[in-house]
């Protein structure tokens, strides 16, 4: 029987241990749930805990229904012990309490009611906790062992298999030095320049480059020469981007790619030095035995840290710092092997026929200062890893097919001076670029950017050229843009901008070009733009485009102070009033478009002084009176420069009279 506290404890423990694992296993249940299941299990066990004692319910017991065990030697003793918890017990799941009870467990008097009942209840709790905790420890150890084992399999098994696989690949029969071939391939794979899969696959640029550098290249660099990686990288680039046959049709390029490797290999093997990619305009010395520093577009420039002088290597095999093949009809993709050019400072493949995506590992070329991949056919999203290039100053990715959002990670390239992303398929909002304090040129035009112009743009105080046109921008122009005191060009045309024109633009004293046309601006043109008694205004402004908005009011008389103005376009608005005579002071004006407004009165005679005027459109207004002789003297027929003079000049309909207009609309 289960008599006495020690025997009772052993009986309870034996019963709990014998429970099915799934009932109290820590993977499946919490400790609280496990304790509940133990109580249910003990209640349902016939004959008590494995026959050691009996259990029955006693609903009228002070302590509630629960487990009742005989307290004497005889199984029919008349006193029963209630193992259910006291009602509203503060000891239900109190771990410190259980610990204290565990320490004095064997000293409890089981012959008394109250404490003895609570102690027996605690006994079940403690046994359950021990068993549940033990199984949890075992489970944790097993799980950790499985995780470690899985990681080992993931990390090492593929390498072992890959190594065995690529070593089992037969060496091409044409290779004259199998040992060199094997060693060159091994170091390329071990240094992570190329994968075993790509270098072993016949016809890939990696495989062709391996054959060339291991068996054909007259330079025969040793496998312990670090420059072999640079030379191999350039060879992969060559085989990735050239064709040695003429390709007239773009659709024939893929077909040509199947044959170009075999033909170039044959030419190289035969010693023919005429391996020239017809698509390339200049391929001088490429794939020859000469040092790769002499190959067209490859530069090796180094600054001596001691003498502070730059050494330029025009021959030999040195670390490549410049790869400049711009406008060279280069086509194909940029291979990942470019990572081997670890000292690269300039990568210029702009204005070519490149396709594919920008390699992810380009972000590891930590010395890159300039990346120019503009005017190609690159696809994919704008790489976030470009933000790893901490010394990058110029990034040109314009005129491609890049999509997605502008990544916030570009903020990490704090040395950026030029960021050119125009004419892609970028979407989303303009990100906060407040960290790019050195940025002078930001070109985001001709994309699909939405949202509003961020106010933080006012913190980019080095900006000289800001182009946001041809997007889906909404809202107003933030007044903070007036902080850009060095700004010379501001393009925001063909958006959905609205509200009033910000008078704060008067602070942009260096502004030369302002294009805000084709939006939804309302209100009048701020007179202060032309200056005031205390401010000089935008004195350097040469081009002002405000056409195709919803502007009203008059043409500010202060515009007469804008003496550098060449091109003024205010047409297709709701501007009224008379043309100010002060416009006669804008002596450099060449193009004036005021048509399709609500202008009234005569053309001021002072405009006859605009000897540089070439085009004047005033049609679609309510101009009256006769055009002065001074004005007509500006026409081309009178020896002037005015070739287009358009206005409404039907005298019978009370319109102006013009004897020198090129077209009376």
C-alpha cells in the first residue's frame, strides 16, 4: 500500500511517470495544463494511484471536491484526505511557495487536516513540476542537437558534395596542362570568385574564362599570384558581354550567344589574335598576353601614401582601379565575378546595351567612387546593397528599366554628390535623404513616384540641381525649399502639384531655371520673385515655365528687374490685366509666351526695345489697339530677330491691329 508520506510520494511519482508522454510533454502543454491533466489522470485511475490508495469524490467537503486517500494502514479507515486545492488559495502556482514546501516536504504531519491536505496537494504539484521540467530539459537538448546537426549538414555537406562533384568533372581533352587547369579552378572556387556549378558548365562565360586563363593566356600567371583573379574576372566580363559575329537584329542576340563561345575558343586556341567583339568599338589588347592594365578601358591608378603621388600603370598586371567602357557597344550582363576587382574605384559602362540586373556583390567593392550604368537596359529593383558603398560620390543609373522603390539604405552613402535615377520605372514616395548633405544633383524625373515632396528636402542644402518632373507627385511645394540657397535648377513640371506658388523661392538667388508647368497651381505669381525694396529677387533667373496651370492675378511689374530672363512662358492660365511696361527692361528675352490668358489693353511700346526677341505669342487674349512701329521693327523682315509674332488682330471684331504679325489667329 501507499502508506506514509514517503511511500505516498513514491506511489504518486510512479503513477505520474507512467503517464503517456503526450499528456504532459512540455512540447505540447504548459506546466499548468500538465498539472490539470495529472489530476484528471489520477482521478480516473481505478484503485487510486496504481492501486496504492483509493480516490473518491466528496462534494460536501469544506475544501471542495478532489482526491481522497486513506490516511491509515487499513484501506477502510474512516478519515479521508482532500487533495484538491483550497478555494481561493494563494499557493496555486506560487513557485517560491512550492520551493519552500519542497524543502520541508518530509517533515509535514500527514495526520492532521488542513496542512496535511495542502501538503499532499503540493506533493502532486511538485512531482508534476519535476517530471514536466525534466522532460522539458530533455526536449531542449534534443532540439538543440537537431539544430546543430542540421546546421552542420547545411554548411558542410553541400561543400563536400560540391567539391567531390567538381573534382570528378573530367578535364577537357584540349587542355595541355591538366594540373594547372585543376589548380586554377580550385583557387577560383575556394576564393569564392565563381561557383563550381558555373565554372564547370560548358559554354558559360566562367568556363570559357577558365579555359583561356589556364591553357591559352600567354601571361601564364602563377596560381599563387593574386593578379590571376583580376585577370580571370576581366576574362569572364569579356565572355559575358561580347559577340564575335555581326548581329543586326536584337532578337538574334540570344541565337548568337550559343556560337560565340565556341568560335572565340577556337580562335584563341589557334593563336589567332583577332579575337575582337564586333559589337565593341574598342577592344584593344583584350584577351591578349599583354598585361591587363593595357587593355582598352582598364586602368590601374594608385596613390602612393608616402609621396602623395599617383602612379599609373599602362602595362603589366596590377590591381584594376578603373573599368571604363562607356559608349562601346558592350552588351550582355554584368557578371558576379566583378567582385574580384576589389580595388575598383570607377565602373563606367554607361550608354551601352547591357541587360540583366545589377550584381548584388557590387556592394562589397568598398573603394567604388563612381558607378555609371546609365543608358542601358538594366532591370530589377534598385539594389539596397548600394548603401554599403560609403565612399561612393557619383551614382548614375538613369535611362534603364529599374523598378520598385528608392531604398532608404542609400542614405548610408553619405558622400554622394550625384544621384541620377531619371527615366526608370520607380514607384513609391521620395525617401528621406536628409543624411546626404553633400548631394548637389538629384535627378528623379520621368518615373512613377507619388506622394508629396518631403519637407526634409530643405535640409539638403548643397543641392544645385533638383529634378522631380514627370512623376505623380501631389500636394504643395514645401516652403523649406527656400533653404536651398545654392539651387540653380528646379524641375517639377508634369505632376499633380497644387496650391500657391511659394514666395520663399525668392531666397534662391542662384536659381537659373524654374520649371513648374503642367500642374494645378492656383493663386497669383508672387511679386516678390522679381524683388522688392529689401530683396533683390531671383536676379539670375533665365527660364521661367509656369504654363498650363490655374494661375490668376496680373503679371508682376517687379519682373522688369529680372534682367537675365531669356525664356518666359505663362500661357494657358487665367492671368489678367495689362502687360506691364516694365517688361521692356528684360532686354535678354528671346521667347515670350503669354497666349490663352485674360490679358487686356495694348502691347506696351517699351517692348519694342527687346531686340533679342525671337518668339512672341499673345493670341487668345483681349489685346486691343495698334501694334507700334517699334514693335514691328523687331520682325525678321525688318532686320530684327522676331520670327514668330502671334496675336488676335481682327480689327472688325475689336481686336488689335497688327501689320507685322506672322500670324493673326
